[in-house]
């Protein structure tokens, strides 16, 4: 059974949604692959051994965008990223091992930097300008005019995910990458309708830029997306226009997730910013291939989070205690979903690749029918214990079971679930063979995606990951390197051409880069 990734949230901020004019676009989801796999087990193999990926089982009829931009406003951030900037390997980019230029700095420098390239004098939107309501100065006092301006400002701030301030000029800014980034400055008397027009154009430019540099298609607002929930049930949703903060978080995650996020051996992945909330109040979800994907859905709950990890203001103690349960940013959320993309390639949950699940520390338990006579089965996983037993998630902790899922008490005797030997989540690492990288341990698919997230997210998280779970760290490192080798090839002697540095930058495999990684891992594991 293929599982749909979804993540719950535990923070609060009132999300605001403004939906553009609906476009009748439908994501056509097919389950033919899953049915084919059941009929022919040989079709479900470890696809890391294949040179290309076949995504023909899913298609999205993308509607043309309403705003076709003038040539002068089309973006080419690749030109900015070249000239020695690291971390963006592609057919047209070069690599650089300069430790002064790390992934965190690259993200800070380049997120939304393309917006300053826009020339409003030569760019147009193919849509009617937003008309302000007729207003007579004689009929409206100055205070009323300010109230109307403030109301329009609040609406625009919610709509675009920005801060608008007034002084000698109108300044539109966004806190991203640990700093306040100015997106736009206009004369002080600029009406809200003109601010909205220019922000809409900037947003369209940013979407085009992301789509031109990564293997993603951001669905236009109002697109219809059909998501299968089971063999017989599906749900209809609609997309909305993302804010600049969301686009910044997405771009940062795409930079972190290379080469998974690049179109080297893969088709493009549709990314949908959803208007309606998903089931279970999820933040984001990944739709796997057998269910009609690949596709990534970003739900309204994600609007509660800052754009990047540099904007996460939690203290280190809370980060450690909440890891996997509460996210620090949209960058982390979407990096996790790209971990699922890599897991999808590996078919981690399939019986044929159960050896991968075992590497991750999991043992599949017999799955009882969910309902008598229904034939439906529930995925049932346990973590392999150090004591020869297994540990299955139960209530608010873990309890000991044997290989068949029978509950075992502290004396090694069979018992009912309530009498089983219990382990609290914070003590789980002491009892299992492979400690998870976070508290999100539902199944091997989630543990793999979590490991990929903290391996790629930044140097601090990668060091903490190595300290918490050295066994899982090595498993994730190996599969991450396999993807780098598949994307960029190997040397004639079979060695890797490129490596991922601790900060996430992808660099040439050289003596200095190997030494840097070895020194990092040595210091991270040193008491």
C-alpha cells in the first residue's frame, strides 16, 4: 500500500487566502501503476538502478497564465548564480569549493534577488487594472481615507505575504533569509490598486524564475486538483496564488533539494498551493507515483511558518524537543517533501524492497484486515530493538512486540497491548538498533524523508543528525550520494564526481572537499 505523506501542525497564525479568478484546470490522477505492480511484482523494483524515471502515469493540463510578461521582464537568475557561486549544479552551472561561499549564504544572497531586475516602464500585464472605487475628497475626511488605505494595506499584506510601510515612500518588504528584504519602493502617494498591480507582476516574475531554474510547475490560482484518498474515493481541491514568503520558502527548499529538484533525469513536478485545508490540517503533502503523482501540495497551514530556516526564532532546546513535530520554516517543510520524492524512487514501502526498510531500522509486522471481509489492510511497522524484540508505536509511546506483532511484557512473556513493556518517545533511541532522526517515525518512508531533510537542511542540523543517529546518518548519506552519482556521473575509476558538503553545497570530489567532510564528521561525533 502506497502512503500519502501529510504533516500535522502545532503552531498558530491566522492564515489569509485570496483566490484569483478560477481556471478550469484538473489534475488527472491515475492508479494504473499501483494496479500493475500488484499484477506483476517484477515492475516494482529499486529504481535507483535505472537511468531515468517514468512519470507518464500522471499528467496535469496546465492552463496558460493570464499575465504574459514582456521580454524585458523575463528573469534569468541562473546568470546571477553562475560565476563561481556554489550549490546549483546543472548542465550550465559550474562548481566552486570556496568555503566562504556556502549554501546558507547563497540562499541569503539570491532569494528574491531577481525581483530588482524588473523594469516597470517596459513591462505590462495583460489584464484590466484594478479599479478603485470612486471617491470624492469632499465626501471623505482624511481619517476615512487613511482607514481605507489601512484596510487595503492589510488585504495586500495577507494576499502577498509582505509588509507594507508608509513614509516618504511606500516600501514593500519581506523578512527572509534572516534579514528584511525590500521588494519594492514606490512614491508615497501610490494608490493601493497600483501597489497590487506591481506586486502581482513581481509574483508572476518570481514564479517564472523558479520554474525556469527547477523542475517544478507552480499551478495557477483557481486550478482544480483531484487527490485520491483511497481506491474508490477522491477529493477535489483548488489552488491559490502563493505569497512572496511562500515562494521564498519553496525556492530555498528547491536549492537544498538538488539534484532531486532538478530536471536531470526526471519530469517536472507540479506544486500546488491549496486554497482549502487538507485532511488532518496538514502542512504539505507528497503524492507518490502509484497514486497519480509525483506532485507536491502546500496547504494553508504552511502559512503559519517563516520562509526559511534562518528565520526560525525558536531556541535550540525547543528545536531539539520538537524536531519532526513542529517545523521551523516552509523551507524545512518542502525539503521533507522532496525527501519523499527520493523515497518514492526507492519504493521503500514495497515488500520487494523491505531490505531498505530494514536498513532504516524497521520490521514489517503482519497487517490485520482493517474491517472484517473488506480485504483492506493497514500498514503495520515496528522498529528493530537492540534486545532482540521490536517496538511498535502505541498510544503516546512505543511498546514491545515479537516478530509477529504480539505484545511482550518486561519479562519476555506474551501479553495484551496494555501489559506490554513501554518506552517513552524521548527514550526510544536507547532501545532501537537505528535511532530515528526525529520524533516523526510513522513508517520507513517518513523516517527516510526526515533523514534526508536533516542531512540537507543546513550544517547545524546535519551535525545534530549525526550525533543523534550515526547509523541512520550513514544510510541517508549513501542514498544521497547514489542520487548525486546518478545525476552527475562518476569518474573513470568509479569514484563520485561530486559530493555534498556539510552546509549542503555540492562540490567536486577533491582532496580538500573530502577532508572538509571528514573533519566535520569527526568534530560532530567527538564528545
